[in-house]
């Protein structure tokens, strides 16, 4: 290695021979091994030298002394020494690298195997900038571990066996910018320096003087910009844990069991922009801890504060259930809030107050039954809203009327069955609408999409739609996409617009293919990128009809207009009129029957023609003559009819029909 090192050094030093002469040519004789070669440097070899000379002389216009040979020599020596130091540091890094680690020329060390020493390895180059120690079964780190590498910028201790972290150990290294202690068994984080300051400022009544705490830590700051403590066993973040972390921008404490955030847990994090609290046990939005991010190290008795710098907050996978008013108070710079899988059932109308700069809000996979329209009133800059996988059945009119800046709306994988007219009114800037995978959605009202003038992509995939009203945006934009895959389309006159759009869409795709501008599409809008997906394009162009039977299985793209006819009226008005007419007739007939049956002088006559009664029967004929009712005393008289012929007795208004035998016939039937 040493010989190679010397040879490398000689090769690097060799060009300086050309720079030491006045004519920038070699003044030494070639060695024995060089006999037979040219004794002077050819023009090609002189090019770098002449370039240095030219640059130096150009600089001499400003500094005349730069063109002197001695100055050129000094500059060349400095360059060579710098290169030698670089080479030397690489060799030093390799010589000091433990066997279980890998060291490279970029001063990065990776140790992914267990080693005997506790803490960090101490035999590495002190110039190490990145140290990654994973799966090494490290149980603790101390201040001496950090101070051994004063140039260290990135420290990764993930996948070890750390149980406690004392931030005092990182205060000694002002160059450390990133610390990763994720995937350990950490149950507590503390800072001995902060604890001492709190104890000194604590009064007899156990009240803490915040101004004294802040003042005592002004000179003890931590310059770390990014901290990850995810996938540990933290259950509580105590007040002032991160005091002095005045440069921290990203904090990840997700995948823990945190249920308590004390009121000043994030005090002093005035530059914090991103915080991940997902996959924990929080039951309320930690509004007071967020308020602590407005407190600076200049905090005094007058409560000097600044605006919080928080831009992105992730509270997904926490059992929050409800979001109350002013939960995000003071977060005036917030851009993104994620509340997915948070078991949300209720959102107060003032929940998102003070979030006038919010761009992205995600509420997917919760238990919301209605769209919290009033809570959106303060979101003046919202561009993306995700309410996928909730229990919303009806999208009511003006549900999004306050979101005039919204560009992307997702309502997928839900139970939506009704869309009221005017549901999307006010979304004048909406470009991306997703209403896919709602199996209960069977129809979309006419004109409900008419105000979506900027719409470029609408996803209606995997619903139960038989027909879709015309979407005006598709007629204006050749790149607009309507995804109707996995619907049972009934091909009639209502889908003529779809056939025409598919033909236009096909022509657009063919035009792009001929021009071979696939590379340019990637730099276009999201919708234009979608149409560059071959699978999507192929499935859209192969949409088929599910009815009527004559067109079942036919490609919608290939259907002519004369095949798409409405054979029968589908208006609900005809059905309602028919049902009303039938009901009216039944009512009239009922009234007529009721009037006839209820008249006091009306009798029901059974008229049996003589030629229809042929069989012999024995029957009981009660006599209901009004004149004999009192005598008979409601007794039944059994009359043997035998083989006698039957004749109807003439009756008047006072008699019910009665049949007498021939022996009982009256000689004169005209008398009553």
C-alpha cells in the first residue's frame, strides 16, 4: 500500500516539474526506465500547463503579481498538497475502519453487524461525517461517543437496543444535523441540562418560571435539523423536552404509544415545520403543545412569542373520535394536515379556524356520516380534500360551496348512494374528482357537474351506474378523462355524448403517439400524464354495453348514433301519472259501492234463472218476509225440495228472494 501511495504521489507531483521552469518545460533528464521516450513534453501534455498559465495571467490583470513563475509555483503546490491530503484521508479512513464496518471515500461509515464495544466504535477517522450503526445491539450512547467525531453531521442508530436517550450527549457536537434513533426500545427521552434548569427555576409552590428556564438555555443550543424517534415505546413527552432545539425542522415520533403530551412538550421549536405523531394513542388534538412552538428562547416574563412555523402535521391512526373548536389554533402557516384512520365521528364547525393557508386536508378512513361543510368555511386556500372510506351516504347540496380554491376532491370507497342537485356547486377550480368504488351509487343527477368548468379528470369507476349525464368539461378539453370502467352501462340516447367523447379521446391518443411526445407528457399536467398510461387507455377504449340486449357486449366506441335510441320514455312523471289514475279509479269505485250498500231501502237480490238450477239439493231456506219475522222468531225452516221444479216468487221491495215448491205456489201471484 505504501509503495502504491508513493507512486500515486509521484504521479501527482510530476506535473510540478513543468511549472518550476521558466518555459514550463521539464528541466530534468528522464530516468532509465524512460530511455527511448521523447525527452520533451509534447503539445498535448502542455495543454493543462498552458491553461493554468492563461488563467493565472488573466487574473494578473487584477493582481499583476499572479503571473510571476514563483507565484504560479506556489499555487500549484497548494493544489497538489490539497489533493495529497484528500488521498491521505481516504487511506487513513480505510486503515482505521473496523472489520464489521464499511468505510468509503466520502467519509461515510456503515456498521450493520454487532461488535463488542458498547456505544459507538472509537477507531474511526475523526473526519467521519456520516456514521450509520444498525443492528449492532448498541444499548447506549454517551457524550464521549459524539465528541470523538467533531465533524459528524449524520448519526443513524436505528434498529438497536437503546432504552433511554439523554440529549445532553448531542449538545457537545455543534456540527450534528441529523439524528435517527428509530426502531429501538426507548421508553424515555430526557435532557439533563434542561432538568437542571427546571429544578433551579422551580418555586416552593412547584411552579416553573418559564422565563428563567429559557434564559438559562440560551447558550446551550442543539443544532440538529432532523430527529427521528419512531417505532419506540414512548408513552409521554414531557414539557421542555426539546427546549434549545432552535433549528429542528423535522420531528418524527410516530409508531409509539404516546397518550400524553404535556402543555409545553414542543416549547422552543420555533423552526419546526414537519411533525409526525401518527400511530399513537392520542385521544385529543394537542393544541397546547402546538402553541408551544411559538415560544422562542428569548421568552421572558412578557411572554414573547412568534408565529409557529409548523407546515405539516400527521395525526393519523390515533383514536381522536372528535375534533373540537380551535384545535389547531395559532398554526397560521400550516399547509398539510393528515387525520386518516382517526375514528372521527364529529368535527366542530370551528375545528379548522386559523387555517387559512391550509392546502391539503385528509380525512379518509373515518366514521363520518355527513360532510362537515361548515368546518370548511375557514379553509380559504384548500386545494386537496380526501374523504375516502367514510360512512357518508348523501352528498348534500352546497356541501363544498366554501371551497372555491379546491382542485382535487376524493370520495372513494364509501357508501355514497345519493348526490343531490347542486352538490358540487362552488367548485369552480376543481380539476380532479374521484367518486369511485361506491357500489350504492346508481345515478348522477342532470346538471350536477355543469359548474365544474376546469374539470380534467373524473373517476367514476366501479359504481353501479347505468348512465351518466353529459359532462361539459369533456367537450372543451381534449385531454379530459372520464373513467367509467366496471359500470353496467345501458347504451341508449343518454350515452351518445360518451361515444363521441371516446372517439375524440382515441384521436387524441393517436395524435400523441404519432408525434412521439411521451417524454413531454411527463412534464405536463396530471391529467395529461394519466392518458400516457397504456393500461388505462386500453380499458377506456374497450368499454362495453351491458344493455339493452341487442347491444350487450358491444364496444361503446364503435356504436353509431342511430343505434343509441331511447325506445321507451324513462320519465318518472309517466309512472306517477299512471299510478295516480289507477288510485283515483279505485277510490271512485269504492265510493259508488259504499253508497249503494248503505242505502236503507236497498236489498241485495240473488237472481237464479230457472234453467240454471238443475241439481237436486236439500237446503234450508230462511224466510225473511218482513211480515212474518215476529212469528217465526228467527227460526230456520227446513224445506225438502225433492224433485220439484223451482220457480222464483215474485217479490217486491218488502221481500228477499225465496223459492217455493209447486205445492206451496200461490194461486194468484199477482197479489202481494
